[in-house]
């Protein structure tokens, strides 16, 4: 497979749960498989994770598994006929006390706290903002509204408050149980929905570590989808291993027009703080039903690539769409073409930088030297993956091959931009390990005799954070 810097996250669902199809999707370029914990029981997720591991093994690639927590159910209840049609100007009541199915006059709430979170004059956005309700008054547990923008409203559609302000906690009791399931299936990443502060991520990390099997520590991804998260963005980022630009709920709360600039800011900030970033939501939405993307979608994916996102994500396109495999192939092509057009300014990246750690200095030295030499590749022997993460935060037109003996490290690095993680059990002797690594790269067609490459490692070998050597080699 040609080297692609940007990674592809694909959501597993009914449309992609056939083992042969999943294997084909991994061969076509899926790097991370997302398990959506909004659907299915614990055993379902464990079985799907096992299917992913087996499909990856057959495909000869290793992929990361990301458990995406549901978060609070900020939703309306069910309707007697499954849906209603709302007309502009009609009154509509959201009633937390209602136990009977909804109708054209009103509906119950899964989110019982709504009456205390809103006041007259607030604007509620339902079904991803397609339905707009103006709050007129709150009487007890009933929120009386008038429809401003009507349309079809069906069972369990989401509720957002324009500008944010809903008090639902990021981690529900269900999420806390789901974290235990995620750890039981050795999820490489856990995505936390609707965090508002760094404290939400710190709690999630504590719960993950409490439930972790020995030696396993997942990466935590904060899904930025609440208006309240924007002022706290840097603190949330620093408490996480990465963020997801979750453009659906975020756009509903802050407005569609604000999202593109926020996306660019988030990607830039994540790279500056050595965190990973995933761009998500409706990237190839038309391919749920159509065999080709729209030109606007092609531009959307390409722009995220040019901004420097680590990964682009597919949701319903692969979970429930008609063309999951074709969607992955189309996204792969778009990423390749965007990367060809990307510009690289390494010197600008290094201006004014200081490095206090030896391993970080070695990582930066490898990038700088390899770039100026026009090296074929950068190779990093790594135990924890931290050296490789630092390298991947800078745009260089040179592929980074991360060689590790730890399966968990290989899987985690599957999300890092411009990194291809390789599982190689090398010797504890440095010189022997370097020889084994070169032989492996040549056997895979990555390196040929005469190619120049930069290689980093630590001495003694196998010490996390111990990278202290950079060597420039010519393959023999």
C-alpha cells in the first residue's frame, strides 16, 4: 500500500460487520476502527473488537480500536406514531414528567434536567438543528415552546441549547460501565463525549486506569462538541491524549459558520501541544447513499489534510451506508492527492524552539537532518512511542517508520500522522537491533541498497523515554 500520512478512522456498524468486508476495508486503508457505544451491549462490543483484530491479522496490518462513549442522552422521548410533523408557529411542550408517548402537542424527555437548564427566550435546536424551538415559559417540569423552524421530529432525537448551557455531566453511569467494557477488550483509545472541562477527562482517565488490565493504558480523546468546551479548549487538550473535532453537535451549539475556523484552531493547537487530532462528522455524508462523494466533500477532506489533522473519520458512511468499502477507497485517494500538494516548511517549524528532554531533542534532530539530506525515511526504534509522536507533530515529506516490540504501542501509533508502525522483535543489543531493523525494512520493500535513512534508538535498549541516539545510515 502506498504511504499515506493522514489516517482514516472508520466506524463499525451493520453495513461493515461482515468479516470479509471489514478485512477489505482494512486493506483499503482503514487505520482505526471506531466502536460506537451508543449502540449494542457489552458483549457485542467485545465480539466486534475480536472481529477487528482477526480481520487486521488476515490483512497483514495492525489497526487501533477506539471505544466511543455515548455520553449523556440529551434527547426527546418517543412518539405514539414514531414521529410528528411540526409547523412554524405551533406550540410544542417538552415535558420531563410525561410518561405517555408524544404527539403533535408535545413529547416526554430522556433528559429530565431540561426544565431547570432553560428560561424564556432560550433557543432549543433539535435533530442536529433542523428543528428550532423558542422557549416561551417553564412551568414545573414542562418547557413550553413555539416552533420557529418546523419539520419532521422522530423518536429520541437530540436536543441542543443554542450557545450551550445544558448541565448534563460528560460521564454517565452507563459510560462508567462502558469504560470497563472498553478496557476488557483492550481498546487503544477511548473517546469521551461532551466534555466541558479538563476535570471530565481526568475522571475518565482515572476510571480507565482503575479498570485497565496490567500494562495497558489507552489514549483518551476528548470530543469537542459543546460551546462550553471552547473557552476551556487548551486545558481539556492538556488533560487528554488527543481531541476530536466533532462538528455535528458543535455546529448546532456555536453555529455552522463558526466551525471551520474552530477546526483550524483545534488542529493547530493539538499539534503545538503534541496531541493527536481527528476531524469528524459528515466528511463523506453523501456516500451513505451515493457511490461517489460531492466535490464539496472532497474539498472538506482535503482541507482537513492540508490543515495537518492526524485523521479523518467516517461515521454513518461506513456504519450504515450502502458503499462502506468504496467510501474508504475514495477517502484514501483524496488524502493522497492533498498530501502531494502540501507544502513543507521545516525551518519555520523549528524557529525559537527549545528542547529540555534528550529524547525530544533527538526526535527533532532526526527530522531536521533527514529533511536536509533528502533521506528516504526516518526510522525510530521505540518502546513507548513518545519520540515518534513528537516527530509526527511536524510536517515533513519523509515517511516515519516506527519499529516497536510492543503490540499496544504499535496499535496506538496507528493514529499518528505520517507514521507507519511496525511490530518487530529486535535484539536488546543496539548494533544487532539496527541490523535487524534494516534487514526487515529491505524485506518489506521499504528500503533498498544505497538508500539513506535516519534512525533513532535508546541505549540501553527498551527503556521508555530513553531515546538518546541518532544515526545516519546508508542501506547495504
